[in-house]
């Protein structure tokens, strides 16, 4: 089956998704554009992004760029690249720090690593990041999104992975009916012998304050590692991004995507402090990455194109 035929299938399948669920398509389009670059120039390679995006994802991307009145498409493409690369590298950094801290403490048997991806959408990290080989990855999203992913990855792309993927279907904005903690544990989530990295990319904007509180409490307390050997090593990570509060960009994005945002922040570090994260960092999308030394991001952060798009904050906390 050709790429065009696969994209046509993706368009047909993605048409059943809600407006909010379809927002993952323009991100896939942005990743596809970056992945088309020569290997020596691209920040990452996502072989599945083109198929996930379909024509609908590229149309979304063009509409956002026009609505935001961005003079050059590359400016918004750079933001998507920055965002994708940040989460990729933070996963790698978290794994590296976990291994280093265990080594410093003389812990020979490393804890099992598990990753929770909230609002997984068109995320393909389970398939493209080698560092997740052998890891338990819990992919959480609405049931129709999970089905869409299976249709594209398993049936159309014949994608293979060495990660141990567990799909968890449920509505993160209805956590009274959808017990996320129980659903994860039922799928094998371990609070005794594992450490965790929670990924919340592009989701916070769509969560109500009560849902956001429940998610943070689960990640930072209820489902934290309870093993006495490891619990003081700050091995439980939460990596996320959120929109910059009350900016014109926020309004324009809602208009172009035909969605309503529920949460945004001026000071996301307050969230991390509230839930007891002992170590944290916040990076504006166009700001200075003082403790973030990735050469590619240093290049992007110095770009006026990116600085003009003060769209969001990227942050992590560990405890």
C-alpha cells in the first residue's frame, strides 16, 4: 500500500475522532515535515507521522499558521520540533539520571522502568525511541483514539516495537467514572518495584482543574514508587507542557482548531511545588534553556522565529 493510500485510510479513520482528539493530527504533520529533512539536519525521525497526519493533519497545520498570521511556516514548524525534541530528550535524561543515582547508591539491580503517556494521540515514542526497549509503556486515551492508533500502527504501518505496550482507554476529563489508577494497575502498573515517567504532552490545555488535580495526585503520590530502597532517590518523573496563559496565541489556537481550552498557566512551577516535586525545571518555548544543554535546542532557542512564538512552557518535576 502506498503512502497516499495509507494517508487516505488515516483520513477516513480520523474523521470519527472528536475535534479535541483530532488536534494530534497537526502535531503528526509537523513531525512528518521534520522527518523529511536529510538525516544530518533533522532533530528526530518519525516514520509513522506522515501516515498518522493524513491530509487532514496538514490542512490543520496550514490553518493554524494562517490564523496565527505567522509570516513563515517554518516558525511554527520549529515550535513543533522544539516540543517533540524536548519530550524525547527528557525521557532519555530521566532514564540516564535514574541509572546514575542507582549506581551512586550501589544499587546493582535497577528498578523496572514504566512510562505513562497521557493523551497518547498520535505519539509514536514507543516505536521510535530505542531507550524504551523492554519498558512497560501505558498509553492512555479515549477508546476511539486507541482504535485509530491500532488501525494505523498495526494494520497499515505494520509497526514493530520492543516496548511492552499496554493500552488504557478512558476519559481523562471524567475521572470520577474512569478510575485511571485502577485501570493502570489492572494493566500491570507497579508501585513496588518500578519507577515511573509520566508524559503529559499537549493535554493540560484540555483538562479541567479538577481532572488536572486528580492526575497530578496520582502521579505524585498514589502511584509513586513505594519501595523503601528507591523512594528517596527522586526517581518518579512528570514531564509536561502547558499553554502560556491569556495570550493572543491561546485565543487564535482555539479558533483555528475549533476547541475550548480549560487550563493554562503563567507560572507552571507552582503546580510542581504544590504536588511536592523536589526537583523541577520550567523552560519557555522561546526562552533560555539554562540547564538544558542539548545542542539542537540551544540552536532553536536563539532563533527569533521561535522567540516570537511564546506559545507554551515545557517543564518537568521529579520526586
